[in-house]
């Protein structure tokens, strides 16, 4: 079992990926968003929901939050020595173990095994222009971190031991001038586990003056999303392992109420095929997440949308601003987070 960094990796077929069973609360009716915590001087973009009780979040000003009771209470801390750093992504494995990513100046990844009482450095890169954007993990062991291009080459590093050690990938993925990634929610890259070959491949999306979907290492497909300026393009990708579909959201964060070209539906079947939603999300969206095979949530600074038909039609359920949303890896709970230390839970009356 390994993460492959060879340049000739291919995903043979998404159809071989085993199905995952998801469930929503049986009594789910009207969606409501309940604020659990807010009013802190931190902007949260990192969110990792281990199960219905264990929640970790990370953000600016060196802030990390943890809850063990489903969000009823949160323990907040400022990581010593990193008080001015922006932890744009977090990956939690359990109540005690988590990894946080500080984007730049320099780029740093820290890990804790004692619930945040102490953190130790597992990765650092002082290269000029280095800016980490997102991490993704599978099976609490295999991970990848992606960063903005250096000399027009996307930065990639992988780990095979739950983030204890990282190895830079000799990436030959080139992007155009003005094309990069958004560190808006830690969800612009997804690992896809190939059970047949026992390797993990990954997809990621770019934005800016050009917006593309990349199937590492050398497959690339232009996205039918708004692009051309530094504030436009793709922000987040989600993959539905049940029926080989996916979805990408983004837009223009400087014009966050505009719904034009902010969402693309994907179908993987001997190739990658695109379609547009009939009713798109209602504005710029920085994160998207599958809740079931057909049910999705997406959020951004201008609101939150739900879809019950696989992303074809979206319903605005709130105009509250959030950067990131996530369903519990092992459970049914759905949480959101955003500016001013805001953490919320999506519930159904």
C-alpha cells in the first residue's frame, strides 16, 4: 500500500473505487445552520471532522480549536511560537492527533499527538515564493500537500507515515503565468484510492487567470468556470466514489454574489466529462462536500447552498458567510467555519 510519486501514474478507472456508505439523519427536513462559536480574532479555513463528536479547526493568528462533544464546547489555543501564522488547513486523525499547515514565510507543517499541548515541526520550506494551499489524507496515513507554483511548476510533497516525514515530488506540472491555487478551504486537491493497484493518485484544481483540472501527473482539462483575473476560477473539488462523479466550485471572490460560471459537474467514464448545473450555487463558493450520493453542500462568503440531485440544482439555505464545510469522516454531522472564529453545525428540524 503506497502513495505513488512516479510520473507515469494513471487512474485506471474511477469505477473500481469501492463504494462508501453515507447516511443522513432519517428525520431530516428543514435545514438550519446553528452557530456554535464565534467572535474570535481568527479567520478559520481549516476544518477536520473526525466523527460526530471530535472536531478540529485552524485559522489565522496561530489559532487551533478542538471539540470533543460535537461542538457544544470548544478548546481554543494559540500555537506557541506561531502566533502570527495562518494555519489554512488541518487534518485530524483522532482526539489527540492532528496536523496543521502554515502557508508561507516559511511554509511549515506541524503535528501534535497530545491534543495540542505540544506541536512539533514535520516539514519546512523556506524557498522564496513558497505558499502551501491544501492537504489531503486517506486512511489516516497517506497524504499530499500542494502549493502554488515555483517557476510555474506546482509544488507537491507526499507522506506515507501520517505526516511524520514528507518527500517533495519532482513535479513537472506546469501552469500558465497568473495560474495558481486558492488556499480558501483546504479542498482543492483530492486523493483517489486505486484499490486494484494499491496506489493513490490525486486530482487538483487551479484558478486565477487560467482555471484547470489536473489528474496528476500529466492529464489536464480546461474548466468552464469564470477565469481571467486573480480572484476567479476553481476553489474546491469533491469526488463521489459511489458512481464516479465529482463537482468543482469557485467563482469570483471579489464579486461573491455573482453566480456566473461558478460550478462544474464531473463524470468519470473512460475520460472526464463536464456538464453545467441547471441552477448553480448562489454566488462564489470556496468549498463543496458530498453528504450522500446525491446530496451536497457548498459554502462561500455570500452564503450556503444545498443540492439533493447530485449538484444539478442548488437551493440557497443561508446568506451567512463561511469558508469551509465538512461532513464527519465517521458519522453524519456536518459543520462549517469561517471568519471571526465562526463555527456552525448544519441541522435538520
